[in-house]
C-alpha cells in the first residue's frame, strides 16, 4: 500500500489488486461520508431525529407491501 499527499491538497492511496473489493468499497463509502460531513455543524441528536422521521415515513409507505 502506498499513501501520498499531492501538491493540490489531495491524498492518493494505491493498493494491490488482491485487496477484497467489498471491503475496499466500504472503506471508500466511509471516506466519502467523512468528506461530506467534514464541515457540518449538525448535532448527532438532530441527525438521529431526522433519521427517525425518514424511517417512520418509509415504513408508513411500505408497510402494506412487506407485512402480510
């Protein structure tokens, strides 16, 4: 594995082709999350409330197709 910091404020990570692609994709998804939330000022409690609302809304719309 090779990790390099470039002059244009980026990091390049090179891994061998033998690395498990599923695990690598999970790592990439986590890094995307870190990048997307780096400047967020949201509190975890606010995020949890929003997630609860979204989940409740989804369940209300999809319950009939999933519960027989």
